[in-house]
């Protein structure tokens, strides 16, 4: 590409020119990162927090960015400064429109509130929302590189590497600024308008543009920033229009875990987080049933811990038993803070009484910090493991921590959505995996059938019972004062008859035997309605022989759900595929999950092919150019796999990638910038000399060092240390591309044309990585195995 100075675009000159040019390139990266984070968070809310969306959106983002970069490198007019300003302005305007579109898109796509959209609808929405903004921001990169190429300080073969470095630095600053400032004081529209306004103004200043558009852009974004408040309220109300005929929006807020909305109807408040129902106030019947099903399974419960779900009335029902202390831990402190405002005063006072204490912190961290043998009962009242944030409460590692804090003879209980007697294959896979994982920590397991099913685990089976008559006796003994045969202290909507309704003998036998026999057993068999079913001997107090929970299960047959191999998340993904009509994808996931890990490692060998080709190419320019481009593609692919693995692992350990992604992206971009700076310092001496050593170092870093560090993070006891490990992982995952790109650009000549082509190759590799990792490798092989693949 010939570098000329187009009319109307005067290149800055003088001592301060380099500062303005660097600032303009960094501002482009700043805006790109803010827009990406804001749109990704909004789409994550739309898709109910399902982490597969992260990979899908990043893949779509990079595809459109690559197309924009490729097209932008072939446009010569208007001048680079004007093109940069136009791209950044248009990207900000489109991002704001996309935010509004996402919030009203359920009606457009025909997806009801609470319903899961299909994969086709998901990809369409993500493409329409994020695609054009990504393409415009991609086209800004070659324009920024051309601006730098025209200056004496940044010109020559270093221009592309410098543009890459400044853009990465701007992205790192955006991630930090968003996490610690913008996310707390600005709504999404304000964040986008502020970033776009600053970036467009910087582009105009760097190009020396003094015409009316340069002055109009700051004024335009100032007006839009002022209108962002009403825009946020109006579109948030439109998000819940399916409920508007009955419900009114009482409150909305952002927490670490997602977007919270409180809807009110005739005194009942429904709390939604990330688009799905968390709980309703009051929810008296469900709370009374769960409490009375669990509390009668322990001889003398004195100290009880409840993780999640207590705000809907569960704490009140538990405190009707003679417990000495009740510890309540809410997963989302912001959600708990909001819910307390809508609770009846007497119940709110109950949670701060002498017997009960509320803790606003992460439940898994609370259990990890608790002293051994502290509780008689630990009740996990959480949604199904549909996301990595929730799955971490259903893993072998967490159940081991729960076992540690229970006293001898203590009880752990949790619920999963199920059916009374018939369990489909996908649901059986998830619940069977949960059963076997639970059994790895607790040798004695019982399951109360129904929807939801109640899982009970203990180290002592002498008091566990699924005999409805026995449980009714225990229930009546707990409430000796009666009025018209109804216990005076118990809930009016729960009676001893409920045990008989939930614990039909055939259903108890079928559900417990099917879950224990999985995966050797098939789907549950539907019981014949209306048949008389004699009570089995093991339920009637007779011999234990024949009880399904006494059947032997070999350790090799267990499919354990763990932090780094979330099999429950894979099962949930299969359920989603079935609900949304995608049997072919479900079959593909099933096939991949059954492959030996050694076979999955074969694609990782492809990373070494471009380097070998580069060595063999020698001085043949065409072969060398192809090998350089293929190397950038391969490293971009590996980098995206690593970045997604780090994000998923962070969600597994911490559970709040919704708010943490900005900081993780910032650290990643910092690694990108550091790598580009370290690599770029060699360019003036011998362009491209370090290309092959950098490629080999990247392969070793990705395939050997990162998997080991990821596994070590899980063993770290200190939360601060765990976060430091993840920050280091994010930094290291950004370095390979940062090290590679300037060397590759130098080997190609370093011009703006080669910059756009290599930038597109890097992004194309990222697209392939996101498509391979997010929907396929991470769910099927686990995080550590995925990293070893690449």
C-alpha cells in the first residue's frame, strides 16, 4: 500500500506528534475492549449465564473483526485519520443500538421469557449485535497502523507492531477502568458513549483534523451520554415486556453474577438473575416441603448451614426445629441485599436473631474457611448446574469440603430438577453424574423422588430413611403440640401426608436404582399408575438386602463431576440441545466425550507444522510468507483456547466471570502488550530473527506450563493466591500473540498491508480456537485436557 497524505487529513508533525498517534491507537483499543465487554455481558444475561456463549460471541467477534481488518487494509481514501475517526464513531453508535436490540430481541426472535433460545437464534442475535461493531473496530486497526507508518518516529517495519502494542495497551486500560470504575458508576450505554467519544476525538486530533466533524464528535457523544440514562431504563423495561400485563418492574441492578431484576405482582416479588427465575417471595409451600424433608433425616440437628435459597422462607421453616444455630450463606450478596428489602419485617428480623446469622459471601469460599466438624446438616439450595458458576457446587472437590465441615453422622442435602418416576437420557446423565460424584464423598446416598429430587448423603446410614410412615412419626415428634391433628408449630401447608405423596415405594426404588446403576443402566421406566405397590422390606424396616443403595458400584464406572472436568455442565448442554431441537450437535458432543484423551491431543501437533514449514522454506518468499501466516494463525488459535480455558476455570473457582471478565481481559491485554513490547525491541536490529524461537516458546508455554498452573490453582488455599494465579495465567495467555505478531510483521515487511493480513490471520486462528474449545473440547474433555490438546 502506498502511503500518501490524502486531502483533508494532515499528518501531525513535531515533537508531540508521536504522543498523539500513540494515544489514538491506544484509544481505538480502549473502545474495542469496552464495546466487547459490554456486549458480551449483555448477551450473557440474555442467555441465562450459559458460558458457552462466551466462546460463541468471541468467535463471532473475531470473525467480523478479521473481515473488517482485511477490508480496511485495502481502502486508501479518505485518509487514515478520517477512516479511523469514522470507524470508531460508527462502532460506538452501533454498539448502543445493539444493546437496545438485545434487550427487546426475545419478542423479535419469538423466544418467551424464561425459555432457552435455539443455537440458530443465539448465533443470529450475536452476529447482528456484535458483528458490525467488530467489523468497524477491525477496520480501525490498519488505519491506525497507516497513521503510525506515516510518522518518522513510528514508521517503517515497526508500524504494525507499534499499532498492535498501543491497541493492546489501550485494551488493558479499558479492562481495568471498566472493572473498577465504569461498571459501578455508569450504565452500559454511558460506558459505550464515553469510550467512543474519547476514541473518535483522539483519532481526529492525531490526524490533525480541524474541520467541523472533529468538533462535532465530542458534542454528539456528550448529548448521547446525557440521554443514556433514560435509554437504559426504557430498554430494561422492554426486556420484561412479556410480564408487563401482570408484573411491574420494582428494581434492577448489576451484581458480580449477573443482571438482577425484581418483578412485582399483587404483593409477590419474583427475583430474576441473568434472565432466569432465582426465587419468589413468598414461596411458602416449597420452602416448607424441602425443610421438612431434610430436617427429619438427622437425630438431633443443632448446627445447620444453608447455602443459597434461604431468602424464600427456608430459614423460617428450619428454625421451627430446635436448632441452636443456623448459618445462611447467599451466593450473591447483591441479590440478598435487595431481597431483604422485600421480605416481611418479622422474617427479616428472624435472619438477624440470636439463632440465625446471614453471611454475604460466596458459599464455596465460606465452606472452605469453616472449621472442621462444625455442622450437623449442610443444605445446598441452589439452581441446577447449568453454568460453571453453579456447577462448582456439584463437584467432587466441593463435596469433599462439605464432608470436612460435617460432624460424624452429619447430613448433606441438595436438590436437582428431575421427575417422579421417568428420567430421560440427558437428565439421567446429569443426575447420575451428580449421584456418583456425591457418592465419592459420602458412602451412603438416598434420593427422594420428585421434581426437584432431594439428594441425601451421610457417613452413617442408621438414621437415613425413605419410609414415609417413619418420617411422619419423626415429623410429629418434632412438633408435639397439635391442634386438630395438625402440628401447631409446623407450616399449615405441610402435613405428614406429604411424605406419602413424595415417597411412593415404586418411585423410590426406581429412581435410586436407576441413578446408582448409571451409566450401565438405561433411562428410568415409567411406573404404571393406579397399581397397588407393596412396601419393600428395606423400606418397611426389614432387612437391608435388596436395597438399591447397597448395590456395588466400581470406582471405574463412576463419571465424576469436577472443577476441571465439568461433566454435569456437559449434561446440561445436552439437555439444552434436546430442548432446542439440535440432536446432531448432541450426538457430536456424545461422541467426543467418549474419545480417549490421547486422540484429542492430535490437533495440538498442528502448532508445530507452520514452524517446521518456515524452516524448510528457506529463502523462498511465497513458502515463507505462507508459513508465517500459518504460524500466526496457529498461535492465535492456541491463544483463544487458553483464554477461554482461563475464563471457564475462573468461573469454576470464583463464579463471577460476569464482573471479572473485564479485569481478566485487562490482564490478558497487558500480556499482549508486554509481549509486543519485548518482541518489538528486536525489530530495528534484525527484523524477524526471533520468529522461530518465539513460536517454539509459545508451544511449550501453552502445552506444558499452563495446564500445570491451572491444576495448581485449584489446590491453592488462599483466595488471594488463587486470583494471583489466574491473573498470571491470563497474562501469560496473552504473551504468545504479543511476542509473535511484531516478529511476523517484520518478516513480512511491516507495512500496513501486511499488518491487516496478519491481523486477519491471528483473528481467524482465534475463531477456530473458539469454535473448537467452547462448544466441543472444554465440555467434552475438561479444562486441563483442552490445554494439553493445544
